[in-house]
């Protein structure tokens, strides 16, 4: 069976735990190495990752490139403007061709149905580098960051403030798999897709909704937010106004546990979803979170290619 990674559930909780453990070990083993040098075992030597970007990216693009290099392989990038995808070649035919030439495909796109179609027609692993629905690779890095900072995942309390978006969907999915709870404070009209919550609840996670950011953050171990305007959405004044009470401020952070950590997948819009005193403050772990994209993406690649879990 080809191991696609379209959502966290494709791997499951045990494999995600194995990914986190492997990422911690590989990160520790690399400490003093040049960033582009392969790990001693070079487990993916000779492998090529094709990366397709139909949306902008800094972290996903660089972290996957560095991840495959550190595993001994190489990557290539296709974008909408310069590949035949941009001229109407189908996702199915692109998947068939790339499967003959490359060992894995990572794609960032808009409609989640496109990545499902790609996985259906690919005979090599397809990895979700973000769709409008979900961002599972980001959340593997977030889980790694939380564990590294001493928070045990089972039973931990996460508070999400702001938009009910793709990143939140994957956090909720992770809650079910890794057994933590999420309190979601999102303004009316911007709630997340209920299907992820139903699945997480069925797996035993508590997913609590509130329109009250203070109640959501009270006693939380992790406070997390993301841009109010995701890629592909128009910049609506009405939405920004609705989101303003959910801005992460020092006053809100003071309600969380004193040891609470602040996460943000980046890019951030300082002064919108979070103020500088928080994102640059002592509880923020965003630079570890960003670096961990490399270490987490290595684990995702190793799992997808059958070397882990
Ligand atoms: N967090 C994240 O996915 O960043 P990029 O959009 O820069 O890839
Ligand atoms: N929710 C954001 C995440 C960016 C990494 C977006 O989809 O644009």
C-alpha cells in the first residue's frame, strides 16, 4: 500500500508518535552539522521528492528541501506558472508522470479534492503541504515543538483563537489521535469544519467551543493562532472586525498556565491575530516551531517511504 499523507489520520497516532521520537533523535544527532549535510545513515540516498506549489510558501518549501537533503536525497520544484499543470494538464496525468520519475510528491494546493485525486492516481506517496482543508505537516512540527518544550501531549489543554481554518482542522485531528483537548474560540460565522471535531470526539478528545477568548485560554498549556485571512481568501474588513476580540495579547496569555507556550505556524500578521509582545515574548516558541518543520518533515518522508512506523 502506498503511504499517502493527506491528513494526520492516514498515519495514525502510533506512527505520529514514532515520527516525533525519530525527529527528536535525528535533530539531536545533527546538532553540530552544516545544515545541508546528510545524516550519517542517509536513509533516502538516491530518492527524489517532487514539490508542487500552487500557493506561496517559505517554510514548507525550504523545510522539505532541507529535509530530503538531510536524508540524503534531492528535491525539485514545480509551480503552476511554469509546469503544464498551469496550462491545464490534469492532476491525474501529472500524478502518473511524476510517479514514473520521482519517489514522492509533496503538493500545496487549494481544493483538497485535488490532492485526493493526485493520491488516487499516484503510485508513489503524496504528501499534503497544505490545502484549504488541512495542514498536517505543520501539526507534526507543532506536536514535536510542544513535546520538546516539556508538555506531555495526552491530557494537555490547547486553546485556539481566531479563524476556524485548515491549521485548526489538523490540530483538532491531532487532538483525537494524540489524546489532548482543544478549546476553540472563534467568532460566529467562522467555525471550523465539524467533521474533524466529530472524529476527534469519537477518539476521546474534548473539543469545546466558545465565543469567549478568556474562557478558552484559562488554564491552557498551549495557546495557538494563525492568520485571520488565509491564502486564497479576500481581505475583508468585516472579518477583521469580527476577529479583533480574539487577538492574542499579554492580557489573554496571563490567563493561561504560567508555563503555557504560544504557537503560530507563520507567516504572522503582527497587530492582527497576535501582538508583538506575545509573538516576540518569553512564552513564544515560534522559531523552534519553524525550525521543527525540517525535523518533522524528515519523519513524514521516512514514514511515507516505509522507513518508519
Ligand atoms: N507555516 C507554513 O506552512 O509556512 P509557509 O506558508 O511559508 O510554507
Ligand atoms: N491558514 C494559512 C496557513 C499558512 C501557512 C493559510 O492557509 O494561508
